[in-house]
């Protein structure tokens, strides 16, 4: 492709082979028909605002979002997997002519806001252009055979975090903090998803009509997005966790023993209480009763932990501990900003010289992965004067390195069974270390992701079998593609731009 030949063509000149790959090509039907969703199947890219054009003042509303209809996109994704499905049936020794119903498809949904996606043209005022991408991944397909209780898995996505398996559903130029516009655009998506959960899809796979049911799990959201979708207060709230009702102070006292209590339905109930205040309580009492739910939950997300941001959050925390240890903060109270700055530049210089780690403005995944290693901690220890503090730091990192694979790996029971077994013990040790040796940092406060790492990982793994597989990484890698397609393969007109990016991104997957 480097020879300068244009491989991606504009939509109207696509060859038939490509039209087959895009949503809107294959015939299907739903039984019963979907509520409030048109029954036509040959629908391609549609305007994401689908007719709600009255309230967006500053941009021509028809240019800010493009999407596929959810059911049409799912059909296209399943037809892509047609061979895998047939292959799976054969491998399990199932006769495909009998297996026409009882298929279950589990879908992972991800949604992520992207910062600056502004065009890098010319001069003039910098316009903060932000985008939000919503995508889905077909995680597994199983079938229930008569006489069997459990479903037999016939397809499992081998690389659930690759941008190749993460299919774009909706692209929008919106700031993820702009709750109104975001919910207006995702509203129809939520409605379609809800309708599909109550119906079965009939499509032809391997020459026979077969029926599929869908389960949707919204796990590919970072904490900011989860809080927004579920009506919780923002992440600086005293209610530190999106999985349990603990406050920050409680979470820093009792670091390990919490269980998952929050759910979408409960959030909805709490919102009603917040709205009606049935017991005529004061604002503080009311807030304590609803545990920080103060907006209407908009979309159901699965209470889980986002592995990528967990990495980043914890690395940021360790970076600060390193700084404090270089300045021996445990011996003294509130050092000045000048001193802190000095320790920070000492730390950065050391990391750059010894580990080739350039200082970053905002912690990113790659920096986090390189910082959270035994090598890094050894390098930092060279700057720590006291022997026992060095040992404590090394012990802390040692425990962390033991814990990390459990929430990173796609299948912990297969990839790191020993660490999985020891996780609760390790996290207890880790918490003890923080609350004694590093008490100066954890007195009444703890960061959100650190709390989740210590308190909730084993329970989520027990429930879902994995944390890593359900993370938002595929969607994050897709962000890079969005930028690339927008630059290289899209017509420069606002009306067509998103449409081209969406189409290319789909063909890429």
C-alpha cells in the first residue's frame, strides 16, 4: 500500500466484496420484532442524532455523529464469524443441521472519550475538538444442546483486546463531559440494545436459519465514563468506588474487606430516592442514604475494574510515593512546593538516566508498565537514604508485581493460577504495609483504583473469570485508528468525514 495507490475508496464506489463486509448487506429478522426499531435490514451508516436536531446550537447537528444501527452491526459481525461458528460446531462434534437454535452471543461494549482530535491545520484559535467512540466486541458464542445444562462454547474471541476485534458502532464529536449531548446520541443505541435483549435474531449461518440471543456487558468504560453513565458523583467524590458503597475514609481504614454491592437497578432506585427525598432529610443525610447517586443512571454498565486505567492509576500513586520517599516525607510534615518539585526532578532525572524513561505530562499505559517493575524500584532506591525504607519500597513493588497479572491477564486461572490463589493474601500484606510504613500517605485517603485493586479483584475474577479480557484496551487502540483514518482516508467535508472514518474502521476490523 506504500506505493501510493489508494486502497480505501469512498463509500459510493465500493466494490461488492466490501459492501458485503459492511453492515446493511445481510438479511435478518427478529422474533418478536424489535420494539421501536425499524424492521428493515438494509440500513448502512445513519446519522447518530437520528432526527433530534433541535437543541444543538453551535454546529450543524447533522455532522456531529454517525453510527450503524446496533442490530444491523451485530448481524454483520456474526456473518464475519460464520466460518468460526461452523468450525466450532464441527470441533465439538455437533451436527450443524440440528443446531438451529439456542445460540447465545456475549458482547462486550466499550465507550471512551478522546481528548484533542482537532485538525492540525493552519493557525487561529485552538478549538478543543473532542470525540467519543462507542464500540463492541463479540466475546463468545455458545450453544445449549437439549439434555445439557451448560452451554457449549463454540467461539471465544482469542484477542479480546485487539483493535481488530473491536468494532466501531458510533462515532461522535462530543466532549464526554457533555452529558446532555452524549445521552442524546447514545439514547437510541441504549433503546436498541434494550429491545434486542428481549428478542431473538434469526439469520442464515452456514446455509441454515439459526436463532441467536444476545447478552451485553458494558465493561470497556473507564471510571469517569462509568460514573457518568451510572449517575454517580465524579471521581473526586467521597464515595470512592463504583462497585461498593465505601467512603474514601472507610476505604483507607479497611483496605481489603469490601464486596461488590452497587448495581444498575440499585442506582436507579437510589436516584428515585434522591429525587423525591421521601424521608425529608437534609442534603447531607440524603446524600449518605443514596451513597452519591445524584443523577439518573443512563446506561447499564457491568461493575468491574478497568485494567488499563488501574495500571495507570496505581503507577501514578507509586510515582508519588517514590517522590515522597526521596524527600523522606515520613519524618516531617508538609514540605514546601519547591522541595516537592526538587524531588520530582531528581526522580525524573534518575529514571531517565538509568531506565531511559522520559518524563511524561500525563501518565500513559506504556510509562506505567515500565515504572511498575523491580528494575524501576531498584533504581529509585539508589536515591533513598535509609536502608529500611528501601526494603519497604522493594517489598511493596514485589507484592504489586505478584498481584498485577491477576487483573491483566485474559484468563488468570490458566495464565497465573498461583498468583490468583495468593491474591487476597498479597493484597492484605500490601494493605498492611501501606497502613503502617506508608501511613503518611493513606491517613483517611486512598485513590479509587488502589482501593479497587486491593478490595475487589478476587470477587470480579470469580464472577467473570477475567478482568483483563473485559478491559477497554481494544477500544483505546481503536482511538489511534480513528486519528489515522481521519487524517488519511476521510473526505475533508464535515458531512462525510465521520461516515468515512466509521466505514474504514469497520472494514479494518
